[in-house]
C-alpha cells in the first residue's frame, strides 16, 4: 500500500472532493444478470433438443401466456382448427371514412339512445303497417307476428347478451 501511495500522490482539490485510485474491483468481474429475463435462450443444445422432442422436458418452454393451437398425440403435434383464433374484420372497400380524423372536424352531438328509440327503430314500422292493413286482433296483437315479436323478455335478454350484438 505504501508503494501505491508513493506512485500516486493524492492531491486534495478545492472543497471535500478528492481523487483516488482503487486497486481492487468492487465486483471482481461479476455482474448481476438476474434482472435480465431471457426465457428460452439459456441451455445447451442437448437441453434445447429435449425441449423440442420430449413430452415433459426438464426445462419447460416458456410460452409467455400464448395458448397452443393443437395437442401432442404419440409424439406428433396435431393442429385443432377450433383452437385457431379467427379475426372477423368488416369489408371496408366502399367506406367513405378515411383513417385519419382531423382535429378541426366538428364535434358530433348525439342524444342518448333510449328504449323508445329502440322501439321506434325495430317495431314501430311493422305495427303501423299492420294497423293500416287491418292485421291486428281485437286486443292489439298482430295476426302474423314476426320473429322479433314472438320473443319473450328472457329470450330477448339472452339475445342481447350474445357475442356479436351491439352491446359488445
């Protein structure tokens, strides 16, 4: 230590700052790689081959939450068409809207869509036609009801909660 002091003279700077030289590395060449999560990148070639071929590999493959679209049967992977996600995208060939909406466009003010608006949109047209043509019974029910008019309250609620309705 005395030799180091003779070679490098420590000169105090203005204030409490000083320069010094360390003769030992604090980490001794070691780094902390635990914070760098690298799934499916570690392991020898033997481990990688075992992951591909064995049904229960010693180190499982990290799929990051993605579900398989098939199953392994006797060592062969079989695709199941029902498990493949299907994206239903509308055809927008004749759409007048453009992908960009300017900030200068006017604000659209629309009132709340009420049950009366829904009734007028679906049932009122047929009721008016049935009244004009005289196709109503004495109690006001239609002689030839449509499929929508035959629904009970529970059936209508179930149909409204189905996937693909306007609620979702």
